[in-house]
């Protein structure tokens, strides 16, 4: 009986092995944990995108993203010495720029510009008794510009205008007093109105002949000589400014029409040293 049971068991086991051998791989039975997947997931999705298998160092370097092509990982960062060098370079550039700005602002001095914007002469008579003199009525509009953007001007002496005919001064008027300030980069406009019933003038015979000549045309050559002495911001030197404005003035009678005046640019005299 025992022998018969053993023989049946051997027979059943043999039939099972034959069935497994005869079946296709897809028909064979495997435990669920051992069944191979026909479409396994990519290794990178399982182990990460940086998984490199059997690659050389050159291949690994070529697989890095373009944005991080720095050689070794630590090559993407500046060393302490490199950062220090950059700070030194920036400091040197900043100092050079600062010196250039200060040089342009306080060392290089630009001269003022002066123009006569308008002028009117309503009387210009030569008097010969008791002494030679000129009776006149003259109005002027002066425009003075300070082109220095960082330096203001301050009068250390009065700003005056001297009126001349045929090279001889016949009157002198003050435009601005001592201590008057002219801001940096600003333009000042001065309106002058002066007159005299007989300002003394030393013309001589040549000057009297010139007056008679010009009085026939009604146009007189009058020269305005400007003088002022100023100090500039952050500068020790006091500078004298002299300019000459040659005017050709048409005598205007009270009942006549207004004469159009052509603007005149005054000529600056040669400046003193360091001015």
C-alpha cells in the first residue's frame, strides 16, 4: 500500500514537470514578485536623472547641462582671493571716476558769458558849456550766465558798467553790489536805466568831430565796459572779470516808433592766471 502511494506521487510530480516544460514562457506560472515586466521603467526614473552606468569621465562631463559647464562643481564659485581682487578693481574705478568729477567741477573753470539782450537810447546830446559833457538817457538789459555747474560766484567788488563814447568814459553805474551771489549753472538778467543832464566827458576836438559825424545819421557807437571781481566756490583765487560790449544805438525820439535791437555778445578780456 505504501509503495503504491509513493508511486502515484512520483507519477503526478512527473506529469506536472512535463506540463511546465511543454508550456510557453508566457504560460508558465511564476510568483507575482518574480514575474518579469515586459516594459520595465527607465532606470533614471527609478534611481534619479544622474545615474551613470559604465561611462567614462569624459562622457559624464558631456552629459552635464550647458548652464553648469564649469569644470568641477567648485569651479562655478569665486574664491576669496578672486572676490577680493574684484572689490579692489571696483574701488580703483570708483576713485578714478570721483577724481574726474571733482576735477571737472572745481579745478577746470569755465568763463561766464555776457550778452546785451536789449538797449534803447532816447537822448544823446553833447554839451560844451561850461564844460564838455553828454546828456543822455540809456536803458540796457544784460544777461550773465555762469556755466560752472558746481561753482557759484560771489562779488568781492561791485559789478559796474562804464559807458564810453569815442574811447572816453562819460558815466559809470553799479549793476550789483559786493556780496551779491550768482548760483552755479544759473543765468542772471540785469535791467539798467541811467541818465544824466550833463555827464562830464573829455572828448577833445577829435571826439567832438566824431559826435557831429554820428549825430547826422542818428546812430551812435556807445561802448559798455563791464568789470567785476568774484570768488568761486572751493577756490582760493579771486578772479577779475572784464568784458566790452560795443553797441550801435539808434537814437529814438519819444514820438518815433520802437527800433529793433540786435542782441550783442560781449567780448571777455583775457583772464588772469588761474582764472
